[in-house]
């Protein structure tokens, strides 16, 4: 039979209050007399005596008639509340510029960590991503102590400094040759797969639009995407021309400038691999202004996922990153970090799933 919820009796509640008072040191050797206790606890003498009998039965007190009860049992004192485990999360973009999926993921992780006794502090500090100097980061970390940090794709010298100084950090976007715990999207694998999809549809010339987001160099994800695509293109017998890697700042005018340059080439690409959703929106609208038909004249693949993709016509061919798997990996890393069992060479790569959309079609270029 299923157990039913029980209502605690007044006697039981009185016992618990007395035990709590003994445990916290409110009463040392003896309890107060019956009259003062009844007034303090606002219970009847009958209720108090029943509670005292229960404590005596548990050998916590000895009842003396006519005298205050003697405390004889040792009760382990209450452990101080555990300090919340604090995680600092550094981002280069302003909070209002973060991708919807990134915000949802951070908030979900925040809720999960809160249940496990942890907290997340989110910081927008672009200067840590714009320079090779680690001094500002060192000063910030010293002034804002946290148990661990999550930092996105910084420069190689910055990541080397983190390793050298033993910063408790989990990196998203790890440079090759650096040994730090990292959680990465498999951009290299996505680039190789995208090349195979493009080549299978007869596209002999393609371009990768990679954003450096205003940073000194391509961030690790964009660099891995371009490298994976170019490697697969170079290894294929169906590729006749090398792909183009076009780097832009992410600003609208710069993306449009790059697109105009590509469209004006005598042997212009017939497929674009776009690294982020913001650039995809700029590209699809600019191509419409240039009267380039999609996918008849230009195929598009975007290596990100957004909730609003289902409302775009034609729906974009894109890579869907498994959010549930992504969050479970993050939480597992955080728990190991807190327990001290996380290996410094832990490197998790999350593999995306390709979604065939209406922006992908065969190449109709007669020169192919």
C-alpha cells in the first residue's frame, strides 16, 4: 500500500524544537523549567511533558520531578551550511547580443547548478578576448574569486597563460597544443560533412564565410570549420577548384562587401557555408537584393541552429546541435570540476546533426 502524508503532531514538533535548542547550544546542562518552556514554546503543559518523555525515551535528557530536566545525550551540532559553488562565465558579446540558444542553455545550466548548490555569474568582458595580454584577466580573476571559470574562444597566448598559472577554467574553443579542460562543438567535423554534402550535389566552387567577430584572428570554431571544409574539398576527386575562405568582422556592411566580391568573381561560388546564424540572415537578405535565387543559383548551409529557422522561407539547411546532450556534458564537467576529478586533458566534442533544408540544391552551373 502506498504511504500517505502524515501531519506532524504538536508533540513531535515540540520535540524537534527542543532538540534544535540543545544542538545549537541554546541550553547547555539543563532545560528551563516547565512554566518558562510552556510560555516560550506556547504549548500546554501536557504537550510539553509528552515531548520531554519522548526525549527521555531517546536518552537525551533525564527527567527529575520538581527540578529542571538534565541534558545527558550528546547531539552532533548542526553542520554549517555549505558555501555555494560559484562559476564565473566570461563572454565576449554583450548579453543582449548572445544567441537565443546560448541564453537558454546558460539559464538551464544555471537552474541545474542551483539545485546542486551552485551559482553562475555571467560577465561581459570583451577586452579579455581582444588582446594577447593576460594582465587584465589576471586582475579580474583576483578581484572576483570563483571556484571555476568558463571562457570562450580566446587567443592562443591567453590560453597558454591560463594553463601556466593553473586557472580553474573550462574552455569553449581550445587551441591545438594547449592542455585545458574543454567543451567544444565539432566544427571541424561539421566542415568536412558540409563539404561532402556540397560536392555530392555537383558544386565545384564553394566559399566559407567565417567571422572573426572583431577579434584579432579567427576564433577556434570558425577556424576549425574552414579547415575541415578545405581538408575534405582537397581530398575529394570531385573537387576541381579550391574553396574560398572569406573572413569578415560580423558587421552587416562587411558581410555585404564580401558577398559582392564573391558574386562579381568570373568563376563565382555556387554554394556558401556560413558559420553563424547572424551572418546567414545578412547573406540571405543581401542575396535577395542582388536577385540571386536560392537555391537555384546559390546554395546555403549555416552551421548553427536557431528556433526561428522554421519560420524562414525557404527553411535553411543547417546543423542542429543537440542541446540536451550539450547540457548534460556541461553538467558532468562541472560536477567533476567541483569534486576535483576532472582531468586537465578532458576534451569533449559535441557532434551536430545535419538538417536538409530548402536552401540546398544541386548545382546548375553548366561549367561544372
